[in-house]
C-alpha cells in the first residue's frame, strides 16, 4: 500500500481547541498578539492527520516588523520528549497559531517545524469565531510554488480540509470540563465546541 506523503486533511480533537483557547487567554487576551504552539498526533496512510494533543511554546514577534520573530525550539524539544514518555504514539505533526490569518513570517516558522516533521500542518484556530456553528480551524500545508512565482517564495500555503472529531471517552470528558468552566472569557469557542460535540454524539466511532 502506497502511503500518502503529504497531509490531505486534519481532524482536531476538542481538547486541543480548549488548550489553544486557554493558552490565548493566559498570554494574549485583549491584545493584538497571537500565540503559537506545537501540535501532536499521527497521520494515517491516506494522509489524514489526527491531532490529539498540543502544547504552548514561548513565541514573540515584532508588531512593527513581521519578519522579526522568535520561537523557543529548545523548549519545544524538551516538551516533546516529555510528551513522548507519556504517549509514544503522539508525534509532532505541525504547529498552531491564533492568527486570525496567515502572517508574513508563517512560511519561515513552518520551515522551522520541518526539523521535527517532514510535512507539518499549520492550523489557525479562531479564538473568536464569528459563526458559532462553523469549524473554528483552518488547516494548511506548504507546497512548492510554481516556477514562475518562485522569485517571491519557493513555498506557498495550500488549504486542506479540517474537522473536529472526538472519541466517546473524549466527548464525555470534554462535556464535564465545559460544564465546570465558569470563565466567561471563552464564550464563543466554548459554545462552538459544545455544538460540535453534540452533533458528533453517536456519530463518531474511533
């Protein structure tokens, strides 16, 4: 069986979304800053990337000069090693940011993650989605630019489908977690996740 070399789609688990929102609320809420982190999971032979976990990484960028940025990759490597001890099946599959859109430095940041994963995915999570029923993630891979356009950049981002998926135990755990959240700073994405979990109930079999 020929294995897919490039990711073709992304499935984000609810706990990942909640972790990203928590990261944003702790670091960047009420600012124009975004947060960045590492995505963990696995890719099957069809190219579907299952994102089951994540962790935040120290990240800074110059608000006036978008080409100036810093990701603490030493911290990333230390955290990845710790997570691997807990679950060896979860490997680095890419990175996330809270966007809300692709920014000029993102292709460079993406290249950094090739050190850990040959073909990483980039997932932008909308922490304030306009539509509560829409999927609050946009997933991308980097592909070669056509030769005539390579004067600008050798790579460009290509959008791939994303979905929110959960196993039965995850649904139960996240429902309990959401019930315990009283912090009203997370209303929109929390509601979106609740809608998604309810719609998934009884349909997702992992």
